[in-house]
C-alpha cells in the first residue's frame, strides 16, 4: 500500500470516527430535546438542505477529483480545473437559492430555514475537497472537517435546550459545515499554481454540460437516500419521519466508514487507469474484497445490536426504531457493493453514463415502492422499499459491468491483472 493511500485511509477513518462519536453525543440530546415530531422536523430540514446543496455541487466532487488525479503533475491544467469548477459552483448558486425557497414554501414552511440554508449553499460553493481528494491529501480534509464538527458539537451542547431550538440546532449544523468548507478552500488554494489564462463563461457552461452524468449520479443517489424519512413523514406524519430518521442515521453512520474508504481508493484507481491498467484491476479486486467482507460483518453487528443501539443513542421514545434499524442494517453491504461497482469500477472505466442511468432507474423504483409500501405498512414499508431498491441497483450495475468490462471480474478477455 502506497504512503499516500495509507495516509488517506487513516485520515478518512479519523473523519468517520468523528461521524460516529460526535453524533453519539449530539443525537441523544437532539432526540430527547425535540421529541419524535420535533426531531422529524429537524431531519427533514437537514435532508432538504443537503439535497438543494447538490445543485451547487453538480457532481463535481466525482468528476473534478478524477481530473485532478489524472493531471496532478500538470500545473496549468490543475489551475484551470480548480478555477473553472469554483466558477461553475458560483454560477449555480442562483438556481439553487430559487429551489431552496420553493422547497421551504411547500415542504418546510419556515423561512428562517431558507435564511440559514443560504449559508450552506455558499459553503458548498467554496468546498474544494475534490482537489485534495484528487491530490490524495485526505489528512488536510480530515483536520478541517474535524474542527468544524467539534465547533458544532460544543455549541449544540451549550445552546440547545428544547423544542424551540430546532432552528438553532439546524443553524449550528450549517455553520459547522461552512467553517470546514472555508478552511478546506484556504488549504486547497495554497496548492494551486497561478492561473495563466482567464476563465470564460463558455468554459463554465461547457463544464456544466460535461458533468451532467456525474450530477445525475449524485442527485439521484442523494435524493434516494434522503427522501426516505421525508416520505415516511408524508404518509404517516412527522413522528414516523423521526423514527425512520433515527434508525437511518445509525445505519448511515456505519456507511460513512466505507464512504471514506471510497474517497481514498477512487483517486488511486483514477491514477492507475493511465499509469498501469493491469495494476488498477488488481488493486480494484483487492480493495473490493476487503470492503465487502467488513461491510457484511458490520451488517450483522447492527442487526444483532439494534435494541441496544436505539436505546442508548436515541432513547426510549424511539423504541419503534429497533425493527426499522434491523431492516436498514442490510443497507450496509448493499450500498458498499453498489458503490464499488458504480463509483470505484464503472466510473473510472468510462461508463459514467450507464451508472447515471442505473441510478435514475433505482430512484424511480424506490419512489414508487416507498409510497406503495409506505401507505400500506408505514415507516417499516419505506425501509423495505429501501432495501429492495438497493438490490435492484445491484442487479443493474452488475449486469452493466459483466456486459462492458468483464475483465474486472476475470470473466472475459481484457486487461490481465
């Protein structure tokens, strides 16, 4: 294992440890302070903001990190990539703000939410973690993300007292993210050489068009991930959104570990794609095997320990989240495998369009299934629909990989690992 990859993995694990430890401190406080209905409102506000921020992000985290990995030793190309992507995100701030107001008016119905969420959009615009990922500088991201999260955690404990503090808690979440983004931008800018030519509007619009498939992948996947508690709340009330949101946060906290592994592995895969295709195949197989084994163990642990996890993290009022968490434990291996097939295998191999199509089909299947099963079985039905959607996605991505790149699995002619 190379030094940069080992460093990225270590930094990613530190970040994800904060994803687990800090929520273990704040989620119980928020859940008990807001009760199930109030916590449901908080979850919906965070989910809606996260999704609207994706309009500003535009899938550039995937594509720009890949470009940086390919051209890390070409100063002019590195500088151009950095500033074109910054300009693109600021160009998208206007449409994102308009969507934010629309979401607020029809779903959240609290314009304090919009006022605070604008800061989240700005934080997304200046977040250049994609540059540091492409340069395999994960430790730079880790230190700055940790600082922002620690500030948020301390303020939550110092200021949040009851149901009237929902907007305050949301504001603190947004502020912590903005601090992290600002620090990451400052660190990234120091690593970018001077720009020798001006950025034109034509290059910005071309960037938006070129990254449409990356945006589709991110938008569909994120909408699918964050809409489940919203749908649960829509079909059975805010209390169900809180119950589902609590279980979902525990499951996705575990998934965050594998997201950090993906962030470390993908730039290395992109680099080897040009340097040594056969070495890339070997590296992909080894990393995939390790991730799947660990994800399976994690799934079993969450399923068995669900009663204890819910009791000590969420509290007694969330006892109905236990069965939801047992179902959602299946997300861990399924999401990990789908991320391996899509982001770590097919995207670096040039099949981004096919991944985008599979992700859209999965989103459509989930939306239909979650509404139908949610109306019949409530939040439990939404959880079942989530698992079925991931299984459907797995079948689509696996068939695409076998059809276009069988050499990755050793089932066809191609590169030899």
